C-alpha cells in the first residue's frame, strides 16, 4: 500500500494536489472532516457520539476519529493505499495512526509537506477570498494567525516523521503540473526504497530459516539455489552493494554447512592421534616398572634366605611346638 500523509499550510494547494495523487495512484481520500460528516449522516454509533460532542462545542476525541479511520480502512480492503488529509495533527494522533495501520498489516509510506513562504500564502488566500466568500480568506491578520498556528502544530509532526526518514519537503511554489511532477518523482524514489527494505527483510528472514536448517545439516539443493538467486539479486542492487560487501565474510548456506563437517573431521583426527599415545604410554610404564619391582622382590628373597637361614628354623620351631601342646593335654 502507498499511504501518504499530505501536509501544507492554508493556501499551499493540498486540495488540488490531493486529487491529482488520487487519480494517478488510485488512492482512497481520507479526510477527517468528511469522515465525521459521513458517520453522522449514516447515524452510526461513532457518528452519534461525535455529534453529541460537537453539539457541546468540544473537539472530537482521538479515539473516535481513529475508530472512524478504521471503519474507512475496513471498507476498502483492496485499495492501493490511502491519502490522509488533515490527519494526524499531533504527535499523539500520529502514534495512534501508526498502531492502527500496523494492526492492519501496513504503515505510513511518507509525509509529503508542501512548503510555501508566508508572503505567497497570504497572496493566494487573499486572491481566493474574492471567490470563496470565506471571511478568514479576506483578512490578512487572520491569515497570518492561521499560518502561525499551522507552523506551531505541525513542527512536532515534522520531527516525528523525520526520525523515521518519512518526512519529504516539496516546493509548493510554481505551476500545478510542475509541483505534481516533483511529487511523483519523489514517490518513485520512496516506492523503490520501500521495495528494497522489504527485500532486505525477506533476506534476513531467509537467513534465520537457513540457520535452523544448518543445525541439522539438511539444506536441500533447491533451497540453496533460491538463496544464491536472492543473494545475487541483492548484490546487483546499488543500494545493497555495501551491505553485500559486509556480508561476504558472514557464513552463507554453503560455508555454514561445511563448517560443522570440518569440525567433526578435526575432532576425529585428534582422537585417532591422541588415543595411541596415551595407550602406549600406559603400556610402557606398566611393562617397565612392573618387572623391576617383581625382580627386586624375588632377588631379595633368594639372597636373604641363604644368609639368615631363618626360613628353615621357623618351620622347625613350629613343628617342635606342636608336640608340647599335646603334652599339656596329656597332663590334664
């Protein structure tokens, strides 16, 4: 969707350029004033609430206006986009609109602001007052107050949309056709930027999917082909050239798949080399040390036996003591 917030001070030409944009891009015009009148005329729940509030001379709350905008969005599900005229007017309304559009799966594409200096605005409004019959178009002091009010109220909105890179200033001085051509050229750039952002988001999502597959090493040849095609598309785009260069070192599907295999091979090789060393070391120690201890003990016994000749004596002594115990039993 191409969702445009069209802004400009009184006399900037918003009404004319709004109709040109609607005709070219097939957008749905969304004016809060028109919405209020439509809801009231239809007698809807929101329309009844709005009428009660307006009859008391109070401004309609943001909640009611957002509800009317949601009804308009739901009534045009196949629209190419919307052009918001006169809304939002405050930062709070802009945030509420963003939340609503996000819920509907879309967003504001840009804010186009027609910039015209105060002297030119005053001249245009005074000229328009000759035919419009509006009193506020005939008094120069009133015109000046309206311009100041616009500048003060819209400044926070400029900052809000500039923070997201969505604020675009359009020179509102010149012929109607020249101004419209400037807007169209700017929208070509904006649409290309939106498509590029969407492509990058798709690639990031695909990277996450690839990572999930790599954990089990199950990337099919078809998926690899799709990844390579998307990467070649991204690298061919001038906007993504830098990002593609940065991602060269980042593992892609083929590189990532080969890494786990390489690690496994290294581990296996390490085990094969290390295992024999440990086993050989243990065997050598046992073979060398065990015989020495045994030989020493045996040699000691053999040498000690002839010198002390104690082993035979102990055996003889044991044989002699046995009859003594028998003799004691005979006495008893």
